[in-house]
């Protein structure tokens, strides 16, 4: 069993390497410049030189080369070279598809001809973005030239070029020409549908009725001699109202042979006596069944010759899927919790925790505050935490257990978002000397990725706290917004979470989101704790001074909101709702917006545009020590952000006795209990403003909901928060070291 597992792993990774190589090759084909440009211009000049002033010349017409490269290159090309034709024209479908490798192949096989050649723009040339490649490598989709006394006109029947434009151009060309012979090439047949058309090719004709009728009218009006087309796997020649219509689809192999479906090319002779058109069949003197098998083999050969790399790419992907399905089917799975895990040995002792975060003080954010509270709560319990965070310009009073990583790149108006250098050997040495029992990371990238890497190197479990809904931060990412928001962000969270041994989520709705996107690892639902006592009481004298400093009148209803001033916080929604409330005669309020961020100037301009200068004040950043004062200045806490994973500032406001009015979202739904400690509404300005109006007009209701909010918040003290996280660590350590290592 073990030997089979080793071979399966070897096959899996070998196939993965092959798949990666094939993808790189496809990228190379599409990113490197082909060596061919404007081939038709050179070929037309050569044809003119070859034909010269001669009154007679000879050329070959081939169609549907794509059906079998083998037949064309091994049988037809040598014959054409031996017969001494002046030039060759493909009537369409020379390539198997518009992919880059198909175009490079057509250069290679047509390059075996000893005379110039031209291609008609057909369905296959146009497919898979091939229209761009044809134009770049050969030339325009429709064009004409004159050689001796013959006028050659090439049309685009795919619809890529305007039909009305082509009709107008064709009429000008035909009416002005003095050539005696006029040949038209169009990839799709213009004539009526043939009785012996293969069933699977009934839609291979030119389908635009007005364009088709317009062409036929011009052909007959201006005495066009011959119209050549391909796209049908047969030979057909008929004369309608003096115009020869020739369909040739036999330059390649055919799966089914019949009376009109055989391997051939067209011999065209032009002389003073007129034009002769004859099909040249290949000498395939085999029984019908053997010819069918040969045709089938030719088609298979063509596929491998043209698209074998793509074929291998598909096969490799299917093999990877097969390996994955084999693992899903044969691996024993138990989706119930492991009740045999005994965390007791780890619960009663102090743990050493290595912690990684991309944010920390002096930068103030929800993540920063959460990390600091967890660190301090664990330390007060007796655990030791070694914290790895970025270095900022502003100094901070760090202790010996905070390790700062130098910054590589900083973002944001004040450089608050920092990408630290994760490759410093000093960081590795410091953690290794620390000998952590467990590693806790707070972001799924950068320093968080370093923490995950170190956990694997040191063979200790890794815990990840899901703080942020990444999809709401797509405007910060230099990628297409839809791509990051709808795909990359969810994939990043799922992959990172499943590589950790445990995930801490602040709310049940956040846990549900992780399960929906496919996270299967252990989870702990635990909101970030708050220092309830610090927010419950403030110094009344300092509060009065702050009220006076902001000019708050005694009869005003004071609204407080605390958040980063940024797009994802949905502050404009609140301002527009408040403007509507004021316009309805409810203007006796003051909103204090506490926080700073890159959208500060924009929000200020919105305040001015809405005429809310007298009601709304941008307070700016406030130190953590001062935050309790601002909560106590307020009567109601208002919030509109939908990017939160938890309502930490909401819990702080509740600790100060404020009822809350917020927009319903995943981070809010579990914290606000409707009608008990506040209100939560859909993202509807009228509904949100209506709930706010109810609280503004009813002081008794404000007091009742505020007191109930204070009781609710008391259950989220930081000490209980740290204890539950410590117990989660203990469970993961027992599971990790209990003989059942985490399977990835």
C-alpha cells in the first residue's frame, strides 16, 4: 500500500511538472512575436514577377488543409512542386484553428512549396482570436491584386469585416478593372445548399442572405469568371448564370469518403483560349472501408501534428483530476470532531506563542487593536508572546518581545500599509531561539505567509485569525477588480486557511462564509475581547472639556462613528442618509466621525456638497487612551461599513452604553440584536435613517437599549477572549502532537 502511494505521488508530481511546462509553452507561443509579418505583400509581388506579361499561367487551389496536414504535406505539396505551378491559393481553412501554434504550423508546411502562396480568410482562420493573427502575419482579411490580365479578389465571409463595406469595395474593384479574367475567393460557399452536403456541415454556407444575394448580383453583373470557396469536405463545380462556382474541401483527409468527397486539389489554367478548371484527385486505389480508415487516421494525425501540445495539456489536467478523485475516494474521512483529543496537558501550562501581523502600532486599525489585546490578554494569563510586525517611521514604546521587520514597500497616504522584508535571517533566528509551541498569524499573506512557513519548518501548529473581508479591498489591489473580488480573494482565504491547523473567526456568519468557500480546518468562533471597564467609565471633567472643545450644544443628539476613512467603510452612505434626515426637518444632531484614512479629503468634499458642515465633523485619528471619551460624548453609535468581520468598535460603543444603528453585514449581524441593543437595516438610506430617527426622538428608548447594550458587551471582556484562544491552542497542540499529524 505504501509503495503504491509513493508511485502515485511520483506520478502526480511528474504530471504537475509536465502541466506547468505545457502552460509555460503556451504562454511562450502567445507572448513571443512571430517571425512573419505581411506575408501576402511579398507573395503578391512574387506572383506578379512570375506571371509577368505572359498570356497564360497556371495555379493550384487547395481547400480545407486543416482536415489533414499529413495528406497535404506528404501527398499534395510534392505533386504541386513537380507539376510546376506558378502559385498556390488556399480557398479557406488552411489552419486547424486560430491558435498561435496553428498559424506557425501553416507557415512551416506552406513553406515547403516552391512557389508563392496566398490564403483566403475563412472560418478556421478567424476562430480563437485568429483574426488578429491573420491580419498581423498575412495582411487584410479582404484584398485584391492584378497579375497580367487577371484580377484576383479575396473576400471575408466570416462577418469579421463589414458586409456592406465589402460589397461597396467589390463593386468599385469590378467596375474599374480592365482585366479579362476575374477570380473571387471566399472561404464560405455562396451557392445554394448542395444535396450531397454532409449532415454535420449543413450550416457551413455563407449565412448572411443580403450579403450573399449582393455578391451573386455583382458576380453576374461584372462577369466574374470563377468563385472559389472551401468549408465543405467535398468537390463541387457548377455554372450559374455564367459564373463558375467551385467548392474544394479535399486538400486534407476526410473521415467519410463518397462520390463527391475525395482527396484532391484544383488545377486552374489561364490562357488566351479561356480558363480550364479540373480537380486533381490523389491516386488512392483502396477499398472504400480502407480509404475511410486512412481518412480517419489522417484526421487523427492532423490533430496531433497541429495540437499535440494542447492535447497533452488537456490530458495532464485530466490526470491531475483523476489523481485528486482517487485521493477523495480512497482516503478515509471523518467529518465529525475528534472527541478523543485531550487538551488538558496543554491547558494548564504557559505557552510560547510566535505571532505575525502586517499591522501594529503606531498604525491604528481594528486588526492592530485586536492583535494588541490578544497579546496582552495571553501575557496576563502567563503565556509568552513574541510578536513580529512591521517597522514604522514613528517610534513606539516596544518591549523585548516585539520584533520589528524593515519595510520594503509602503502604501497609503501616510505609508501606513507596509510590506516588510520577510527574508531576514534575523527573524528566523529569533523565532527559532524562542522555541514556540504554536504560531498565530493575522494575515493570509506576507508576514502571515512567513509565519505559516516557519510553522512547517519548526513543526508546530499554526493558527490564523480571519480579520478582514479581502473582497471589499479590491480597490487597493493592482488587478482587475472583478477578478480579485470574485475569485482571487476567496481562493486566497480558502487555501491559506486549509494550510493552517486552526482558524479563529469573530462571528458565526464569518464561520459560515469560510465553510461555503471550502475551508475545512478547525475553527473557533470568538470575537475580539474589549476592555469593558476602560470604556464603561470616564472622567466627567475631561468629558465636559471635550464636549466644550467640539462645541456640542446641550440639546443636540450626538452621533458617533469610529472607522478608517476609506472607501470600503461606506461613509458616503451615512452622509447621504443624514442629509435626507435633515431635509425632512430633523437637523438637531451632530455626527463626530472619528478616524483617519486616504479618503478624508473626499469625505470632506462630500460633507460640503451635501451641506452638512454644521452637523458633521471629521475628528481625525484619536489615540486608544482617548477613545472612551468620544464614545461617552455620544448618544447613538452609527455605522455603515460592510467590510467588517466583527464589530469591535460596536462592542466598545456598547460598553459605553450607546445603542447602535448599523447596516446589516456578516460582521455586524451577530453583534447587534434587533430592538435589544440597537437596530440593523439593509443598505437602504431611507430604512437606516428611519431607525436612527426613532432613537433620536425617543430618549427613553435610547437609555433602555443603551443599558442593554452595556450588559451585552460585558460578556466580551478581553480576559474571557484570551482564555478561549488559549484553550483553542491547547486543543490544536493535543491534536497535532497526539499521533494524528495534520493531513494536507
